[in-house]
C-alpha cells in the first residue's frame, strides 16, 4: 500500500531513529523496533482495513474524526499512529504520532 508521512518529525524518527520532538521515544528500543514493524505492516497490506487482522495493532476508525484511523505502536503504551485513508483504504497519509489517545496524558 502507498504510504505518505506528513509529520516531518515522525518521518525523521522512522528514517534516522532520532528526533528532538520524540527524544524520549527514540531512546526506547522496544518502541523503535515496534514502530518499524508497524510501518512495515502498513506498507505490505493491500488496504488499511487489512490491518485489523493484526490484533496487536488495535486498528480502528476514529469516531467523529472524518476519515481518520489509528493503530497502536506498542502494547501497553498510549502512542498511536493517526492516519487518513484515501481511495478506499489503498493509500494512507500518516498525520501524527498521538500520545494522548483516549485522554491518557503522559
């Protein structure tokens, strides 16, 4: 599937493993390994709804957020990748790495 990452800081974190905005997360090896795994899965599925086959991602379409969906990065952590599905879920635009999912504050 085609993925476009609009968040420059997240793209830098994925490509280099470092970013000042996500400094704490970049030091977490478990998070970084899982982030790479999730992005890889997003690239290989045919459409976004296929992500629901991977239970650990907790893929969901966000209610009240027109066309937005999310997947969990690491089990037990609140960070979610928020993205917009285009062309019936065949294209994804990653908007942000959200750290306040369901009102959880870090």
